C-alpha cells in the first residue's frame, strides 16, 4: 500500500516487549496524560471578490466577475479543519447584446447574442496521492521540468465552460405580414463546451450543439358573409343563409425543427500507488453521444365563426452515429 499521515483518523498506543523468547508474564502500567495538537500552521491567507457590470447603451450588457482565496483562508469563527487547503481562482465573463443594432436599420435584423466563459482552478496544498506531502515539496523533488509539469497538472482540479448562443435570429416585420414574409422565419444556434480535469480524470470533455429553424405565421380571422347584403329580410327563416360565413386564410401556421447533438469524451487518469507488476499501463476511453432531430407542426384554421380546425404533430428522430 501507500500509507500517509493525511489519511489518519485514529491513534493507538501500545507497549511492546523488546526481549525475544521471553515467555514470562509481564506487568506494566502506562499513563497517557495528554495528547494535544501543537505547532498549528498559522500563516496568513487572503481572499478577494470583484464584479463589474457594464451597460452598453441599448446594445446590451457585459459582466465580468472573479473571486479567489489562498491556502489557509477562513472566516474568523471557522475552526482549523474548516480552513481552505487549496489556492482557488474563479473567473467568469458574459456578454449579452443584440448584434443586429450594429447593422443599418434598413437591414431590420434582430440578432440576440449571448457568450460566456467560466473557468475554475483549484491547486491543492497537499499532493492528492500522497496526502502528507505538500505539493510544492513534491514538485521541487522532481528532476526535470517535464516531471514537474506532470505532477502539477495531475494535482490541479480545473473546469472551463465556454458558451455562445444565437437565439431567435430573425428579420423584424414591416408593414403587412403575408404567408411568404421573411419575418415569419427564425433561426437559433447554441454551442457549449465543458472541459474538466482533476486528479482522477485525465480528460472529461462534453460538447453540446443545438440548431433550431422555425416558421410562424399568425393572422387575424376575416370572415366573408356573401349573402348578408343580398338578403334584406330579417326573417329568422332566412337567417341561416344570411349569416353564412367562411374564412379563406389560416389563423396560425407554424413549423419548427430542433437538432440536438452531444459528444463527450472521458479518459480516467492512471493512478498507480506501487511499482509492482500489477501497475496499470492503459485505460479505455469512454464516449457519451447522442444526436436527435425533432420536428413540430401546428395549424389552426377558423373555417367559420363557429367552426375551426386545430392540428398538431410531433416527430422525434434519433440519428445513429457510428
């Protein structure tokens, strides 16, 4: 095994007979007066937190934030065991704008854009494999720069998330809307990638894509009553014919397709605690992926004031990737 003081949860005090071949009974009395923790490391530590929000007029908003703490950081009321045992850094930046406002007004484009990056890095005080040895000491004992970098990279726990979204990109309507108007169409796209690595995971990446395309046409119903002006009589016997009406255009037509794809790669880190023949030389890579193609259809047609037709359908498909 690989024993280390960092995993100690209890202590046992015993008396051993130093003489060999001594079978006579022994009588002894052992007093353990006090067992106290001494020489506590009281070195100073610090932490910081900052955030900036910038309003870009009517274009959008930019936000940047970050926080960090060093080894030994803790609040005034925290105990020794509650204090931080790592150097921690977190950074986040996000921007949310309507890029269409950067174009001439005649383009009539609406392009909402959201982009962000989030990174978290935690460097432990003690080596994650030898919990009683400081990471800095283990790095200093390495003989080459490559070995030092390898020890450092294996100990760090880091996560990076990158995102960019284009939501409901479309041409703003102008004037009367027809079935063939370009303002009825919209497009969306999103991309997110998460990368992680830590002492047990060599590589843990997850990438997600989403593409959406839609069409929506909405129209207020206009009923035609062809016999209202031809029939002047107010008799209830001809009321059914006089009030006959119909509508030539649908009230709602919509179609949407969503494509979702996910691809993940996971490689566990080889952690060997001995130099025996059981040492692991290679581990398999795991993949996590799916690919879906969904379609949604909706229609509403008010054929008459008292007669309407509603139709909706959903088609879900899965793309079988090799």
